[in-house]
């Protein structure tokens, strides 16, 4: 009986479902070409690393995928649907979430509230919007708590029922808010900071804030999570547990695009890696292929390829 031939990496990828397709993307800022004809595909279930020296175009690439910046030319498809030209909230609803290089939390909100803001992107009625509506009809915060805690018809609900639309909007909001809070707690647990749910974001330790950012991004129920240097400022032990968290998130069915400078972390957690230099893709492949690629070595050592 003949031995079965093992499929090559390209054969294995051909069988997989593309999730994100970046095709010939160029973006210019005045005279600066931040991305120059970049293409790559991220497959469902994959952890794809995006690496390159400072200024290579990694964050710009994230910005084009998430609608923060519009490519000068090129297309981006997510689950077969065009991304370029969509607004940021539409892209979030399509299922792409991201974290930022510099932490962007709401410092005066609790950890759980920060996650609820993320969940809000998915609601039919907006939790945050509902809060604003309530404040407009001069409702005290404790009354809101009463409504959300009891689910009963309080004076507040009666007041709102005068305009039926508002009342039904509120009822649905209450149910959604409860579900969102439960889901929020689950996410805080997933990232390991459920014990800090009621703490103001600004009082959390740096590592906890980074984890909270991830929980908030996950609250939008993404298919793809883009992490921009999630280990920045972490010590080796924190990096190790972040690595485990990234794997755990992937195991929940979320694919991951990861920008990270720490090579050990990138090599340890990714399935494949795309390397950029001066806005161009210079390599793509498995971690070991990329590690041994002369162009990549040259880019990191700062020497011309032909001298490597
Ligand atoms: N809004 C902008 N206006 C002008 N130039 C920009 C803008 N955004 C990025 N650039 C330039 O585009 C290039 C790529 O920058 P980008 O931040 O994407 O690189 P990076 O790989 O993420 O770098 P780092 O690892 O340092 O974060 C740089 O030369 C940068 O100065």
C-alpha cells in the first residue's frame, strides 16, 4: 500500500475558506507610499502575523482593513464582501474588530461598561443610546438601575409608555442590556479580569487595560480580531499568558491578524506570517520559512538583500 503524500502548505491553504482578502492595496499620504501593492489572504481559523520594521506599513494596513484609512487603489474583501468604502461601524458589523497600539479605553467607565460599549455595536437598540434617551427624559441613574434590576413597570417605564415607541424600545433595550452584561462578564472572564469588572478602567493595571481592550473588541462578536502590538510593554510572563489568551480566542472560532514586534511571540503563536518593508510585502509563509528568508533577515538587520 502506497504512503499518502502530505499536502504542501499551498495545497492545504487552497482547501481553506478565505476570510480576509487584501488585493493589490496601495495607499499614499502625499509623497509617502505607506502600502505598495500589498496582497495577502487570511483564512478562516488562522492566526496570521503581520510583521516588519518600524514604518513598514503594518498599522496603515490595519487602518485600511478597518475603514480608518481608504486605500488609494486596490480591494479588500471580507467573507466575500467589499470592505473599501464602508464606514467603520459597518465594518465592525461585518465582523472585524481591532485593538490599538495605544490603549483607547473610556477611563471613567468601569471595565464592564467599556465592554458594553463594544457590545453596543451589535445591538438593535443601543445601550449607550438608550442611556442618553433616558437622561433626556430626566431619569435618575438609580431609577435606571431599578428598571434594569427588576424588569418591572416602574414610574419610569410608565412615563416612557406615554410614547409607545419609546416604551417598546426600552423593553427591548432592557433585555438586550441584561444579555450584554452577562456576555460582558463572560468576556472579562475569558481575558482573565472578571474580578475587576466594577473598577474604573483608569484604575486598572496596564496589563489589565490591554486585556480589557481585547474583551471590548470581542464584545462586537467579530469573525476577525486585529491585534495591534498587544504585548507592547509586557514582561516575559505577561507575554506568555497573552500567547495562551490569543490561542484561546482562536479556539472560540475567532480568526486573528496580529501585529507584533516580539519575534518569539509571533513565531510561537502564528500559523503564517506576512512581512512588510517600506510598504511592500517582502515575504509570506510559515514561521520557519519567514525566519530563514534572507530578505526578512536583511530587513531586520538593516542591510541590503544582496548583502545578506
Ligand atoms: N496619516 C498619515 N500621514 C502621513 N504619513 C503616514 C500616515 N500614516 C502613516 N504614515 C506613514 O506611512 C508609513 C507606514 O506607517 P505605519 O504606522 O503604518 O508603519 P508601522 O509598520 O505600523 O510602524 P510601527 O511599527 O513603527 O508602528 C510611515 O512612513 C508613516 O510615517
